[in-house]
C-alpha cells in the first residue's frame, strides 16, 4: 500500500466547539496578527490536502466566507471533537480525512505527509500525533469508513477522542523534530491568544 496523494486527502478544520474558555465566542474567528485564527490554519493546511471542510456550530455564514463547505455536528449538544470528526467523515468523498483544530495556527506543514507515511507503514486506518510525550489526538488522519464506529461510540455515551482512536486499527506518530513542539501550540483562551498578538491592547508587551 502506497501513501495517499494529496488529492486523496480531505482536510477538516475543527471549529465547532463552544469556545467556553474564550467567553463562548467562535474560536476560529478570533484575530491573530490581523487575521482570523482560521485563516492561519487554512493557509498551512490547504497545500497538504485536496478538498477542505470546516466544522462549525455557530456563525456558519461567517465561517462560509472562507470559501469552503461548512458542516455542523449532527447533534446540538456539543459532544466534543469526535462529533465534528464524525460530521467530516460523513461528508468526506476522498480516501482519507486529515483533521486539525482551528486554534493551532502553527500546525506542521508536513503533517499530512508524516501521518500518511505512518498509516501506510503500519497498515492502519488511523494515525494521530504525539509530541513531547503528550498525545495530540485532534491532529489525526483517518479513513471515512470509521464513521459508523464513531457514531456508535458517541451514541453509547463515549466522548474521549483518544479512547475511541485506540479502539481502531491505529498508530501514534511521535513528532520529535526541531520546531515540532511549537507547531502544536493551541490557543485555548483569550489570554493565550493575546500573548501571541503583539497588536492586541491586552498584550502586556504591546506598545
């Protein structure tokens, strides 16, 4: 089995969370260096994949302005990232789905290539990243046929993404190259966002 070509991979940006640690706002629409977080993520993801999808559950029209299809979770209950991944698996028309969160603007530019190679070598249906000993399950590559398994897991009350992943034919890929740790930084709160935002008045280094 050879590694999939770029055109065989659909990219999915997960922007469907509540954004509770950002005050309930749509996280991907918050501004970093003059542009929405989602724009930074799409810029890094787009060269690695063929089609793109955005998973969002609020402000759908604003998310659609980025020019890619927007898909919502099937439930209104905010069941976590696996619910967004399930929506992506059901919408995916290619051989693989590459998932990334909307709050990691420095994601690896070779994420698709490295996860694809890992899946090929392990003959796995799913691969997720591990960096500095910490699992990064939202950064994952997986086969669309796993949709039924994800739906069943959620229906039975399961929520933890990594637990579901480990139930599949999976592999965990360690990202230990220089710069990898910075690539997986995620901005969960406004304070973390402002820490990277030199133009923000809330940044103590501003001005």
